[in-house]
C-alpha cells in the first residue's frame, strides 16, 4: 500500500511534469530549448528577492516577481543579440550565469535572513512538498504546491488551447503569422512568460536544472514519434507523467533524489524512443537504408535485364555470372539479389540464365520513367 | 595595497588566485573556439554532464583525489558531447534540444548517484557536492599543479594544431575538400574544451563553469578580428577575472568564489562591449554621429550645387533662407554652412547669401559622380 505522503508526492510530480511538458513542446519546435535552461537559472535572483519580501516560496507575489526576472532575461538576451556583438547562443551563455551568480551571492550574503539553501534551489526535492499544507478554515485540503502547480498547469493548458491556431502558425511559419497580423512577437513573449512562471513554480519541487529535463525531454521524445502538433502535445504529456511516476519509484528503490530520478527516466524514455521510434528512430533509419539498398539493386537488375531482353547478346548478358562484370557486384551479393528478385517474382531463372517476369518488366519500365 | 601583499603571503589566497588564473587562461583560450563556432552552450552541457562522471569515478575507486574525479568528469563530458553530435546527425532532433536533454539528464543521473552515495551507511561523500558550486578555498598546491599541467597540455596541443583548428573554426567545408580530417579535428578540439572545463569544476563548479568558457571569449571578441589576438586577449581577460574574483571573495564577507569570478567576468564583458574600439557600443555611437553630421553638411553643399545648376554660373550666390528650407528636416543650414566655410568650400557673399568656391564646386562635382547622379 502506498502511504498518503507517497501518493501526494507522485501527484505533485505528475502535475509538475505535465505543466512543464506543455510549453516545453513549443520550445523544442521553435529551436529554443536552451531558453528553458537560461530562464530556470536566471530566475534565482527574482526568487531570492521575492522570498526576502514574502518569506513564502509558494506565494503568488514571489512567483510573479521571479517570473518577471525570467522575461527580463529573454529581453536582455534579445538586446545583446541585436547589438550584433554576440551570437544568440553566446548571449544566452553570458546572461544566465551572471544572473544566477547574483542570486547565489544574495543568498550567501543574507543567509541569516533568508532560509533558502542554494542546493535546494538548484536541485529541488519534491519529498518535502507535502509538509507545506493548504489549510482553509482549519480544513486540510492537501499540499499547497499541488494547488500552485495545478494552477500553473491549468494556465498553460488554457493558453495553448485558447491560442492553439496562433501558436501553431507562429511556430511553423513566423513570417506568414506576421503577415496575417498575428503578432508572433507577442506570442513569443507570452510563451516566455509561461515558461518563466512554470520554471518558478516548479523549481521548488524539481530545481533549476531538472526543469530543463521535464520541459525539453518529453517534447523531444514526442518529436521522434509524430509529425502532428496535437499528437506531439499529447505524447509529451504522457512521457512527462510516465517519467514522474517511474522516477518516483526509482528514487524510492535507490533511496536517492526524486527530482534526479525523474530526469533519469526522461533520459531513459528519450533514449528508448531514439532507438525504437517507428519512423524517426535510429534503428528504423538503419533498416530503411538497408532495404533501400536491396530495392535499388533489384531495380538495377530488372533494368539491366530489360535492356538486353530479346537481343542477340541476351544469352550472354542476362546470366548471373555476367552481373559481376557488368554491374560490378560481388558474386555472393549478385546471387542474393537474384534470390530476392525471384522471391518477389520479378525474375525467373533457368540454370544461370535470367528472364524477367511481366511484373519485373513493369518495375523496370516504371523505374526508367521515374528517373 | 595590503591585498597585494596578501597575494604573496597568504597561502590560501595565493592558491585560489593561481588556480583561478590558470582556469581563466585555459578556458579563455579554448572558449574562443567554442564561441566562434557557435558552440557557446556546449560548455554548459559538458560541465553539467561531468557530474555523474565524478560520482561514478568515486563509486569505482572510493578515492576523492582530484585527478581521479577529473578523469571521471572528463569521460562523462566527452561522452555527452559525442552523444550530442551523433544524435543530431542521425535523427531529426535539433542541436538545442539535444543540449538541453543531455545536460539535464546527465545532471539528473549525477544527482541520483550523489544522493545514493550520500545516504549509504558509510557516507563519506563530503567533498563531492562541492562540485556543484566549486570550493575554491579548498584548493591546495597539488590541485593547482594538476590544473596547470592539464591546462598547459591542452594549450600546447592547441598551438601545435593551430592551423588545423583555425581552418576547422572558419571553413570546415573547405578543409574537408582539401583533405583535412575535419571530424577528427572536431573531436580533438572538443577534447581540449572538455579538459578546460574539467579543470575548472573544483573552483567554480558545474553550474557556473559554462560562463568561464563563454564570457572571456565574448569579451575578447570585441577587441579584435584576428584569431591569434583573440585567444591571447580572452586568456588574459579570463585570468584577470579569475584573480580579481579570488581577491574580492577573500576580502569581502560572504562572497563565494565561483559566482564572484563570474560577476567579475560580467563586468569585463560589459566594459568590452561599451569601450572596445570599432565594435564597442560607445565607439559605434560616436562614429554614427560623426557620419550623420558629415552627411548633413554634404547635403547642404549639394543643395547649393543643385541651385547653382539652375544658373549659367554654378557659383551663383543663393539665399540662406532657401537652403534652410531645403535642409529643413535636419534644422537650420547655417551651422553646416559655417563648417563648409571653415573648410573653404563655400563663401558668404553679402549678408544672407552663400556661394560655392572653386574647391567646393569641384568636390560637389565629384560627389555627384560618385553617387551616380
């Protein structure tokens, strides 16, 4: 039996994973995955200052203040990129460590006043989340972070559902979106605001770095499995949930960090998909290449036979032994191709002599026309 | 001045300063290539990915000797880079997604391992989690020697393969055409970057190490357009940031070394983008303003010339008021006319009339031809 604490922790991690996977999918598609890394680090000074003011990590004021830092980071990166003194990736790589450092120094200097541990900010630990209860009129309604994350997840879902068409257009064809008057910049900033809010709300459970795993991993995994945006969102939510649950139990088994185990499971699902995805997976691609080799060779064979068919030299040319010379195939390879072609009912074989079937002739003619 | 004295007498401060300087030089030099090749964030992935390597090295050997942990970190960082390269080459996954996944998943695995080590009964992990933010104050002589030896080796390799790495950075396609083993050079350069990152983990930690790769080179880039000069400047700036970070963190209360070095680096970048000649923002402002003024003055000259073309005598004098109207968008023409007079291009005739001098006429003629009028 699971204890109530275990159920609550799993619920929290599931909600965090879903809230991250939704906007993260768009980061993957918009080639801005590293923005999540930048934002999740750069919000630290915002969190520290917010905490200084509210003394409550789940306070909406803190979440807003820190989210503003996230959006400012995005703007700062854009300003720096616009000076044309840096490439965008260098601008990202400059801005977030500096902001993060400011946060760390703030924590170190006001350590006495701020009960905030840098390790906790960086790493997060959902195991502590159930201790902070949401109590109204003496009634315990469950862990507070479940409500906070739930609200953020709902916000993300509503945003995506409400602006689905606009988001889709701005993501796949920003130029057209601008031409049609959809203001892709507005959508960009709205998305960045959501990413910031999500990162702030989630850092307490999973920390600044693992937020990146939950935002990018599920989206990238889904990207290997489908070409449709709707499916991609659905799959990434499922991958996020699966990582949350399996991560919890992995951590339970090893008595290790839950957040770290969730990220590990994200990696596991991504790696599995990388190998096994039906169309975009690496094994599928390998098989496709192999099959293409056979298909190509069969076509070569039928064209060769068709060329000489019915001519005087056919007796000489259309023999297995001759393929080695004419198509420069190894003799073993030639025999296997002929075997294949026989199985596919493209050629018939009499002793060493090869003759096309009607089907083989069609394939050859069709190939010649196509190419 | 006392601080300079301390730099020579205080053992800890000296070690921290020397370690940070070494780190700044090595990561500044090799970061140059990362920044130029658009791989600024690769360092971030490598440094985060080093964490599980450190944990595994400890689990396997039970040793906390820096060189052992560094070897683990390097192996993991290297593996991460190869993964990023091969996944982006074999599937539709984009480079940025792969960076994000690699850094966060490796870090997550590292965290699982660290907490696993920590919670075992014989918990002796103390010292491993310092790799998160680094612990420069704990640097001893042996650490600095290790850093200098590894970093020095990396820099020597960089110098030996100077020409090849330059080609790799600026025109890999051309390099491939003329028969350079571009892929192997890519792996070599990545390996050097991994070394630069690994030697810094103890000092600034996995989280901030990427800044040491990106920041010195980004600052150095502003001062020059030449690779050799950029490497030297970036190394020097990295060293300056390292030493000043070490000094500031030792003189001020509660300033952790790693973040302080990064902040010093931030100041250096800011100064560079403002002041660097040619590329710097202030320089660019001044140049733009000067150009705008020159164009305004030339416009008045050309107006006077255009008016002159209406007459048989191109040097026919014209009313100031007319010129004012013609250049109305940039205010009165009088300041420009005065400048032109100083240069001997126009001359005042009468109280409110101006005409071109012979020299002014020739210049205007030439300008018109240049502009294809």
